[in-house]
C-alpha cells in the first residue's frame, strides 16, 4: 500500500484518521508531534529546545524534526502514515532524501481542507488524559467524557495541551498558513495530492479516505 502524508491545519483531524487507518489497514502511524513530545518528556537537551519552541507555537528546527523522524523509520516497517511532517518546503526536501535513502518512494498526500473557524474549535475544545493519553472533546458529543473533565477509563482529570490553548493555537495556525500550506501546491504539482473538503465528521472523512485507498489499489492493478 501507499505511504500517506496527512496535511491539514493544526487540529485538523490527522490523528483521528490515522488511528482509523491503523486499525483497519495496519498502517504504522508516525506522528512527529508525538515523537517530539516524547523527546521533551525524556529531559534531553534536544527535548528542552523542542519544548521552548512548542510553547511559543513555533515549528521545531527542521534538522531536529528530520533527525527524530529518520530514527523512527529506521526501526520500523511500513506502510506508514506521516502525521505532522513534512511541515515546510525545506522539510520536504529533507524528507525526500530520507525516502530515497530508505527506498520508500511510494507516497501520496491527503489534504484535510478544514476551515480556520472549525480548526480553532477543534483545538481549543480538545482534552487529553495525562495517564492513558486518550483524547476527548468538550464540543463534540461523540467524544465527550461521560463525566465532565474526567477520563472514562482512568477517572483522571483531563488536561488541555499548552499548544492547544487559544493564543498558542493562533500562532500555530499562522505558521501553518505561512510555512505548511505551500506544500499543498507542491504535492499537487507532483500529482500525488488528494483533497477532502470540510472534513468535520470523522466517519464521513474516513469513508472519503477509503475511496482514495481503493482507487489507488485499482489503479495499481
């Protein structure tokens, strides 16, 4: 199967769709955001630099994100979903070098075209269990906790990530428009871009992604 690059505004649903693809199609989910947060939690010097940038709503330096991604790929076998990388044209250049080195050139890009208003709503309403990392949302009935602000499983108080707070999110969205959105045209030029408009409902969005996967399979035959 093709490896998939997800591109969307922050909180655009990449993680949710990745989880569904992992369960149904046995993809390996490579979330660079999670890899970076794990590096922060490790307390390493790299982690301290990453933490400072994330708290400002900035992108992590390209060379650091690339280094951490390459380490994850070397230790795994695909097919992969790339969530949160590449985020800049420079990272795309680095990414293509990694793919060439690892003989992984079978890539498509899926663009979740979400409005800024909906993206802000998603981000600022997102809550996470600090114990099991399960994600909830205060605005969407399907993923609300049974008891307000408590994890259904751990009965632990839910938290909002620093990078999902409104002021930080607005900076993240600005960075996305300036640095990541140009990738959309680049993928289109390469003939590997598939766009899903208004991906508000996860189940409907997943059906659209499945259509892409099935079409690619038929094309391969």
